[in-house]
C-alpha cells in the first residue's frame, strides 16, 4: 500500500492499545513544543466536514494532538471512507487516526472504529475537487451530495453563526452552575471530587487546567487563571505520565473533557440538556452537531451559492467566533 493511499479500514492502522498512541502523540508534542493544552489560546473546535459534527472524548484529544503536531491550519476533518469516495489527494507520508465509536450511544454506526484525517493532511486541491464534483452533472448522486454537504458545513462552521444560540446557553449554564448562591455548586464540587479520586495533587491541578481549557474552547469563558509556573509543573506531570506504560493519562484527559462538557449543561445535568425546556424533552444522545442537514433545501442552489462564496475567499478564512479562532 503506497504512502499516499487513503486508508479506510481501521484494521489497517488500529493499534493494540489506544493509550499508547495518545502517549506517543503527547510526547512528540512536548518535544516539538507544540503541546496545545498549556497554551494561552485554545485550539478551535473540530468539525467533520461531511456531517457537521464534533468529536467527543478520546477521539477529540487524538485529533487535537495530531493537529498541533503537524501545525494544522484548522481542525476540520473527514472520515477515510468519505475522503476516498471524493478522491481527495493525500500528502506524502500522512497517517490517519482511528476514531473509536461509543456503540451504546452511536448505535447508527455500523462499525466500532473508523479512520479519519485532518483536511490539512490532503493537498490544497481537496476543496477544489469537491467543488468540481458538485459542478459535474455526471457525478454520481451520492458523491455529489457528500461534496455539497462538505461545502455547506465548512461555510456554516467558518461563519460561527450556526451554534451561536447553544454557545450562549452554555455560557449561561456555566455561570449558573458555579454561582455561590446556587444549589448546583455542591454537585459540581462532588463530581470533581469523584472524578479526581485517587489523583495526586499535581494530577488534580492538571485535571483543572484541562477542564479550564475545554470550557474556554467551547464558550470563551475562563474559569480559572493558571500562572506560567503552574502550567510548567502541569506540563512536567504530563511528560512523566506519558512515559508510563499506562492508560492513566488518557483516562485523565477524557474524564476532564467529559467533566467540562457537563459544566456547560443546564443544572449540571449528566445528559446534553442546555435549557430548562430541554428537561421535558426526550432528547437523542448524539455527538454535538456543527450544522444539521436540511433535506428540504435545494442542494444544487445551496451548493452553487456556497461555491461562489468559497471561491471568492481563501480556503481558510478568518473565523468569526472565539471557538473557531486560534489566532486571537
């Protein structure tokens, strides 16, 4: 198999233990001075350019570490199977990551693991290829729809408008959940205690630093300021743990992210509830979506409008919201 062939099967790249891959990525980032989680400005949120969704838990950590290591311009990504269908061109020696599915929640998936790539791992002609596919009347319908969705999702993501309401709800929830006069704060503290049980003081500091990072990434809110000395010590903790043959560091990252997600929920609910009205709804458990598919749209007209807008700008336009901007 050539170095530029897109790998679509997780069995082609799946390692015995995912934590070893995470530890390796962390070590490489530290060596390269590109470890993202002690930086002042968080990375932008990721997005699957085909379905508009964000990654969660350990898959998100993988992607961010990979993006930092290769100095990716964005965290837009695509599954290997979709990239192959669109005939995207992979750069030399670019390797995929493997996204592990939460089968109990992502029941719509037909597999428990899929390969995925950052768009930066493909040639700069990738987006233009998608545009050409949309324009070509001979393109198979399935391929054309995927290309149309890719253009639409990138456009909506770059505008930052599609998630404006949910971001504002998250900001309100964090403020209310951490209010000293509220009834929820005790639950927040108890959850922190449970999540960090068995951690050393240094590991608890790292947990808090990561939590602060993830919250700022999603909402722009800084819960706690960490001086450079604390960040340096946290980085040393990461370095030490990454050298151990243990999933402890991977678990710490994942638990901190899940805790930060819960902090954005209404009344610190475990499920993805962002408003009081959501409590009375039977909400499906899905990964968060950057832009929802709207089948009532006329695909050709929408795609044409988006193509014209994209072709007038650089592929990487300046993001308009804090959660998408890494150059503030």
